[in-house]
C-alpha cells in the first residue's frame, strides 16, 4: 500500500528542508574547498551548488565559516559509555564527531563468556569505564541490538575485539587454542561480522592476546576474509618491537586475506625517537607497493593512555587477576616485579624501561585513598605515599585498585607524531578512553579540534582539506561507511559548520575535562544536534551496522 508507506515517511522522516548558505565547503575528499550552498532534505544531502531561494527551508548562514562532513572517529572506547554516560555526546559533538566506532584494541563489550565476563570487564574498566549493570549481553548481535534500542547522541558502530572473543572462549589462559576452541572462536567472529561489525580489532600487546602466535591469529581469522572488513591492530610492540610488530601483523593480514589498519601508529621509547618510524614507514610503503592494503591512524598528542596493568611483564601476569594481585601484595612478588622491570622481555614491550618512571602519570583510580595520586608521576607518588621505590608504588596501586588504575605515558616525540600525521593513508582518531571521567587523557575532549587548530591553523603541518579528509572521507572509505564522510549529493547530511579561526581544543594533560570551542552547528541526518555553539540534547542518531546501510 503506497499511501501507508508515504504516511509513515511523513511521520518518521525529516521532511524539513535546510539550506546551508555561503560556507567554504571542504567536501571530505581532500579536494580544495569551494564556496557553495548545501541543500538538505529528509536527512540527506539533496544538492550542492548555488541556490538563490529555497522555499520553506531553515537557513543556516555559513558565510566566513568552514563547512565539513561530520567527523568520523573510528577509535573511541565508548562501548559502555553509550549506555552509562548520560553526558556522552557533548564532548564528541563539540569537536564535530558525528560517528564513532567502538570495540577497538581487541576490547569490545561483546562477545563475553558468562564464566569470564566479570574478569574481562574488570580488565576493560580502566579503558571502557564501568559496565552497565550485570545483565549485559553475551553475544555481539545482542550488543548491537542493545545499541539500536538506545537513544544515541551520535552515530555508533562497533568492531569485534579478538581479546573479547578469546576471553569468551577460554578466559585469560596462556594455553594454546585447541581445535574445538578455535572453532568456537571462529564462530564468534563470523557471528559478529554477520551481525554488522565494521571490522575486527586486536590488541596483541595485551593479555590475553599476547600469548598467541601468528598461526593462531591466521587460523581464527580465516573465515572472516569473505566479509571484506579491515583488521584493526593494536600492535604487539610500539617501541623497540615496532618494526617486528608491523611485520607480524602485515603477515597475519596477508595470510588471512584481510585489509590491515594499524591503530594509533606511533613509536614510543626515547631511543627510538626520530629513528624507528621512518624505517617502519618505508617498510609499509613497500608492502603497499606490492599491493597489500594497509592504512593507519594517529592521535595528535605525544602522550598515550593505557592501564597500569599493561606495564607489568607477562611473566608476572600468569593466572587470573586475583592470582596476579595476590603475588603483588607480597614482598616476594614486588621483588620479582622490580627485577623483571629492569630486563628486556622478548615479544613484549617494557615501557618502564623505555621511557622511565618520570614519564608515567597515574590518570585514574577507583579508591578514595589513592585519589591524590591522580595526575602525579610514579616518582611523585612514591615520595607522597612513602613507598620503597616506584616498583613498590606500582604494585601497591595495582593491589589497592584491584588492577583498575589508568595511566598516561609521555612516550612520544612531537616530530614522530607529525611524521605519522602527514601520511596520506593516515586518518585521525581520538583513542578516547572513558574509564577516568575526572581525569581522562585530553584527547577525549580535544583530539579532532586539536588537529584543526594546532596542525592546520597554527603549525601548518596539514592543509585544511587534508585534515578534513583524514577526519571524514578517509575513515569512511576505510570502514565502508558509504553513506557518510563526504558532502556529496545523496549522502546522509552529517555536517559541521565552524569558524576556522576559533575552532580549537582546550583540554590539556593537567586540565583535561574541557570542551572544544568554536563549533557553531552540527547536523546528523539533517537534524541540528549542536546549535548556537551548544548541544541541543537530541539523541536521535543511529546504531550503524556494516553491510546494512
Ligand atoms: Zn589501542
């Protein structure tokens, strides 16, 4: 019945027209800007050009403003925050982020095996924040169903994390996969891709993935190739082990028949600064020349963010979390930790050795007792709390916080970050963590605005069109978000309007909870979600499923 369909569209669709007039339009393709008008109707871009008069249209005067596609942050750890953080949306929209992908670094909210769910969620808490209730979901399709039922302030899609898959099947065990476990793992990956995961992520640096061999990855990923979605890798090593880690993942992706996307591409550790990255980039250039599909992403800061537990060598991490913490609570355990932290560990990055304790800052704790440690370096904490040394502070914090302590590691060199930013196949991400709402890494509030204000306007590292491409068209293309990421006739009308001189980040490492400034208007599906430099509070965005538009 055509009439009924038409009525439905009248009710649910956005019939209202909007015209954005006279802005400098960066269409997201990387091409030069053009002064143009954009006509929006029914949530989509109806036309781009010059329009003298449009009847019944809401007019947005964009003269002197930059007009861009809504930005796509393909790496935000908002898996739990979409359900638990009532303020979610403001920090994102203030930077013009209209779409985010969650489930990165091997850490997705689903699948979870019932037996190991608590243990896995405890492990995720410093990155993802508190999980929503105890019920949750067991399967990836259930997670996406839940997203669909939620009122979302921005579009959200998800990757399936192999850390989650592994834990669902066999917990944190370092044992090799049995044939039966492998089949169960493959089934979970396939089920997620079938349900609409935008890609697969892995966190090879972290437990429980760090125990795997390339062969096991290839085997687990073999059935995934037909879906043609990228493998997003948090590498095994980002310091001394960077080159070997890139070789490893390139090999895995090639063998498994998947495109490779290297997450937060960077090099850490003082002795690698300015040396290792150019060498690794040359290697990637060769792989690409040989026809392998490899891209990367980066965030515009010299400090990274992770959890304190990741600084503990794997040999001190055997068993489940309780066993690890039990050992660390005894003198002998601390002695062993101290000794192991002074050594190199083949196949694992010893961050403490690479950058020194003075570059490790505690960013989040859960107990009141250690609240004052937030924002302090390990040597400062050692002094303040009268610990024997930094290793003892680390062990004490891990035990008292039950493993849930977040850290910022000032591990990178500005020149290297710039080198990664300039790569034509490198998109912008935030890598925002939601585990420490009072003291997050500033990238949660500022990454996208910072690329514009710092890398484009202040330092001229990127041209405006390059930066916009890296924040919209490039990630859209990489993940197959075909409906978004470009200002183009027929695409969804996710559009930002901002003053190019004023759009900037204000969050810093010492004052991280500060919204970006200068964003005037943000549309999602043609609806104003950010207006007059403020969040409208609207939550009508979409849960996005790959392969389903
Ligand atoms: Zn990561």
